[in-house]
């Protein structure tokens, strides 16, 4: 029961048949930021996240009326709370984890507001811009609007930047109060939060090719109830309004049954063809074959609001025995330039990497241990398939683009 200081320009116009997709996949902060923002305009040097894994994810809102197609959601509670319709009064999904104010830039912002703070969700990004201004497009939303304007319950939200040419730490977020009376009808069919801003832009003039630190964060103040969130658009930092999904999956066999662990990024729908005439639209399907003594070609078509990606892999052809479910192998950024990161799960000590282009030509082979940064500066533009085979039998397939 509190209000959020910086919410402005409450958006009340909602399409009748809209929807918001918030992914339940656990993305790392580094993965999300580098996938969306590491490109020609900026170079990401480091990414740090403060908060619980469930407080950040990928969202797609192209048909929701949100005003941004897709991007990163940060929330003071579980990000799944954001998905509408707006039927729950005072929805909350926070862990009510206290965060004493500290000497960080965001910590000092929290301290300036006063009161105990809970449920921080903060991205701390170090980057080098190759342009003279940085722009972040975003929408802010809160379950606390507008009932608690003027009370002591003031959630804090900040877009902070420091670096050459900037005096100290500057907050470039637009600040304002709600200024609207709460509606007695559901305000949103597409999002649970009671109020949202229109699309806002946080801008800062910078010196090209110099390093800057940025903090994008929110926190509960005074209590840990009711959720708030920020929808950070992929069009920030010269990003494209279109987003290609990136197909990836692993197949785990048990007898003649195959469980497909879908590791696809940034898709909202999935179509599987198991190669024996059967299909599925489940995200994580399980399929039983007549016999896995022969090879089957499995096809996954992953789609979102604009684009699609198709990936083929084979199963069978050998004696199928039970295998433990394998954890994810991270590959990012999915749209890379000169560097590409492959991060093995902690249980895997060594593996083998093979990279092929769309013609099937092998362009790179090398052993892997832990986390490896590949120098891909000589790769021509195009799509590539990464196959990672661990010594314990685990196998991953990822598609990336240059």
C-alpha cells in the first residue's frame, strides 16, 4: 500500500483483444543485456544484477497496447505478476527481502528517498558508446497507482548514469506524480498493474568511445507489498524494433520416450515436428517413438510477433538409455559482432565446440572449459549453428546470427 514517485502520463486506452507475454525462462542479466544492446552503437563491458532471478526476464508486448514490442522487464516482485487481465486487487509477488542502503549509486538514491527498502531489481551496466547520446525507451507500471500518492510508501525508480562529461551521478528518468483518479473498472486487459506510463525516453549526452556506468533499477520502499515494473524496450541504445527468436533445444531419452528441453530465446510460440508424423505446440513436449533404433529428424519452428527461426536435429539411431536432465548451456549475444560467449553449466568440466555456417561448413572447432569468449571478428555475416558436446554425453545446439 504505497505509491511510486516517478510514474507519469497514465495510459488508459487499451485494445480489446491484447495480450502480454512474460517469459518464465531464467535468463542471466548479462545474457539479456548483451543480446539486446551490444552492437554497433555501444559496446557492453560488464553487467551486474542485484535482485532475485524471478525479478527479471524477457517480455513481448507488441499486441498489448504497451507501446513497445519487446525487451527486458524488471520488477519488485515476480515478473509473472505483470501478465493481465487486471483482476487482482493489490497484486504482489515480492520476496520482501530487505536491502539496507549502501554506497552504490542506486543505494544512495534509495537513501535519499528514506525508509526501509525491499526487493531491489537493479541492472548495473558498464558500456562504451560509439555515439554522442544514449537513449533508453521504457514504460513504467505499478500495482499501487493511484491510491497511495502522497503517503510514506514511495517506491523508488532510477535511470542513473555517470562518466566523462557528467557531474557525479545523474538521474535521467522522467519524474512526476500520477495525477489521475483510480478507475473503478479494470484499467488493463493486457497487464495486471493498475497504472502504466506512456512510452518515455531517458536521454543522456555522452562522449563517444568513453566508458560510462548505468544503473536501471526499482525497489519497494517502507514495505514489500504490491508489485511495480519497468518495461525496457529493445529499441533502446539504437536497437531494432524487430527481434529474431533463436531456436535451441536438448533431447533427453528414456527408452523410446524423448523429452525435449526447449532452450529457445525470445519466442512466444513453438511448433514441433517429431519426424514420425506427430507434432506438438507445447513449449516442453515429450514424445514416445515406436522405436529409437532408427534416426528421426526433429524440427522446431519458434515464432514471436515478427519473426521465426527453424532448427533441425536428429534423435535415435542408437540404443536409447535413460539420461539425467541436462542444464542449460548459455550462448550470447545471439546477434554477435567480434565476440561470442559460451558458458558451460557448472557440472561440466570439459566439452567440445563445433561451429558451422548455413551451408554446413565447419568454421570453428575447439575444446571448451567453463566460460569461453570466442573471437569471431573474421566470421562473415550470416547464421551459424553451435553444437556443444560434453564429455558426459550432454549435447546442446544453438543458432546465432552475425
